[in-house]
């Protein structure tokens, strides 16, 4: 899930450099996210003011985008035998 990915990247970034900037962490988050979420998430992050571009904002945007994609995915049709 996007939440487990987010948690893992945040943990790794803090282990690597406890003083790593939000901007750098967001860059790692954006670059490692699955391709179907990458462009929509980056686009929404760029629309935010610099001060609003936080890791928490990234998580919310990515989760919302993932939910939208799941809602719009074609339903698998099941047929009874």
C-alpha cells in the first residue's frame, strides 16, 4: 500500500540522514512511487505553495490518487458456472 511505502521511505531517509530536508524526502517519495501514481501526484504537489509541500501532503495526495484509480479500474466480471 501507499502507506507502507511512505512509512518505509520516511524511515530510511531518517536513518540515512536525520536532518534530511522535507524537499529531499519528498523527492525520494515521488521518484519511487509506482508509475501510475507518479505524474498525478507530482502534478498536485507542484500546484501547492512551497510551504504546503510536506511529506504529509504527499501521502494524502498519493492515497487519494490511489483510491481514485482503484474506483475507476474496470470491475472484473465474474460469471456463474
